[in-house]
C-alpha cells in the first residue's frame, strides 16, 4: 500500500512532517477533504555479536521502560542506510561497516512512514553513545530464543515488527529460516 496517494496535494512541509490534503469521495457521492501526515522514515537494526542479538532497553519518563530494536528516524538529507547507521552510532557508540536489508513495513496511522529493518554483523565500538536529553538506553545481549520472547512480549515497542515475529514463531520451519536470515555468517 502506498503511503501517500498520487492525487494528494502537499500543503505544508515542516522539519519532521509533511501534510497532504486529499478529497475523498464518500458513499453518498460527496467529497470530504482529509489530511494525511507523512513522517520521516525510520531504520531499525538487528545487530548480531557472536551468537547474541543486541536489543535496546529504553526508558522514557512518559512511557516507562520497554524493549525495542536500535532505531532512529532518517533526516531529510540522508538516505535510509546513512540515517540508520548514524542513529545506531549515536545510540550505541558503534559504527556499522556493512548491513543487509531484510524487511519493510508501512505505518499507516496516524502518521504515515516507512520502517526498514536491517541486520548487521559488521560493527565496532568507537565512542560513547550520544544520547539526547531524556534518553536512557541500555544495550542487552540476548540469545535468539530470548530475542523472540522479548519481541513478542507486552514490554516490546514496535507493533509491526512484533506482529511479523509472532507470525514467524507459529511455524518451526519459518523460525529456522528467520534464524538463518539473521545468522548468515
């Protein structure tokens, strides 16, 4: 599904969002104007160190503590891979040399944007993390099985990815294929 229909008209461009207007035809034939908000795309990273997966345990004052993949929003001047690598460096102090794209999701409501997931084995610590004010992130190393359990738990933030992992876990063969996708080295 496309994020913004071709017939939508751009009416505002801000730092983080673009707002489009679209005339939608209702069942009675009348046209109703509606707005669509387009946010910045984001990249998420599944980082593999030896036989462990790095996962972020974050705490924000308005959300409490939760788990998530290492991720961030891409700046306008960056491509998806550049922005994902920059965010990974900021949150972990580690630079990614190479990563492989494994899946995409389109978030459609209320703000529309694309989420791309990458996997990397090729990263190295070069600095301390550069966290924004109010960010508290701990990096945990977990086994593949623990990763699947955490992602499917109520303490994981990232609904689209969580739903994909729940589907993968339903079938042992699909779970094995996903393991191979992550641990290709």
